[in-house]
C-alpha cells in the first residue's frame, strides 16, 4: 500500500495588495505554517474518502464522494458549502485532466493544517497546490477556476523564500529574493480575530480598479524600498507610506486609524483589508499593548516567516 504525502507553505502578502491583480509587483513571504495532504489507496472502495484535520489533530470535516459527483460537479447536498467547495475543486481538476479520476477513485485523503483555519494564511491555496501536486494539474489554473485571485499564494506554497510576484496578462513572473530585514526584531504579525473573505474583498476593489494604473508605479517603488531595507527606519517609513496610499486608493480608513490610533509604531495591512493579520512595527515588544486591546495572537517575524 503506497502512501503519498504532499505539503504546501502558507503565505503573507507584505506589499502590493489588490494592485497585484493589475500588474503591480508584490512582495510576499511563505510562512512556517502550512498544510499537508496524505493519500492512501483503499482498493476496497471506489469512493473518495476525505478527512480534514485542524492544527490540534481534531477532525473538522469528513465526507465520502463518488466519482459521479466529481465528474458532474454536483454535491448531493448543496446546502453543505464545504462539500460543495471540495467537489468544485475536484471537478475543476477533472476538467483540467480527466485521467485524475483514476487517482481519486478508491483513495483515502487526510489533510492537516499546522495553523488555525481562521488565521487566513492559505487554507485554500495550500489545498489547491497540494491537489495540483497529487493530481498533476496546474495549480494556477485550478485556482483560477475556483477561488480566483492573483496566484501569489500558490507561488508562496511552492517557494521556500520571500519572492517578488508579478502578473501581467496571465503571464506571471516569480522571483525568489533574499529578504532578511535589518529591523526584523521590530516586526510582529498581529491577528485581528476575524477572517477576511478574499473573494468579497477583491470584488470591492473592482469599483476602484480604473485608478489602478496611477498607483502601481508608486507601490512598485515602495516595494523596492522595502526590499532594500537599508535601515529599519526607512523600511518602516516605506510601509507607512504604502498604507497611506492604499487607503487613498481604496477610500478606506487604515487599520491603525480603525483599531490602534494610540499605537506608538506603524501598522500595515496585509492582503485583504479588514481582517486576518496586520504587520506591526514597534521598537518595544507590543504583545501587552495588543492583549489589552483584545488581540492575543502576536507572532514575531522570525517565528512566522519561513
């Protein structure tokens, strides 16, 4: 009985959020957290048996799917959104490579996250990339046909270093970069206690999209400044300016204005605005400050970045 295991890194987008959809360079990092997918053949059953485990090993989702359901892309119970999402993913994989049904039939699949699902570090993208590896389909095409997005998260899933990601007319350029910030001891990732829906967040950006071309050169310049990080102060200032400009483009208040106006440092939104993680830049360890505000998950840069 041959068992196969696949693994993908989680992700965080440091610069270029939203604008990466329209050609901006984005600086992203893979995280030490990710998701594994283990496949075991089960010749006694033609169905696909699926279990999803949380970071503590508890099972949060379990189902059995027939090949007919996957072929048609139709769940037996359309009210179960998790089953519907999984079937849609597998149906898209089938459309990209019909022969993948041979791998799906009679397999037992177990996925396990190494981070809480609500953190937004790539529950979907790590699954898409793992399925791409197992079923021999292009994960970028699989993402495009299901969750959508720029694909930077797939690049992070496959890359063990920071990277520059650029998408232009469906052509992506992925450049691994050395990013070891001089002031990384002052960088912390703070979870805002709510998961942001990337799909709905991207949809809200479309109304501002006609202005994107005006802002892309400015954000690209900031991304390069962050990469150079000649000193901690200049990098912090680059992140601050990025936040101000994106606030103007999106016509939204910054996370610092909304939640932390008295914070003695800089707060930078990461990825979709309004949820998941923010980057906090502070000379002092800000854990106590955020705990008083009700935000107990504060992770130093070195413990998050791969």
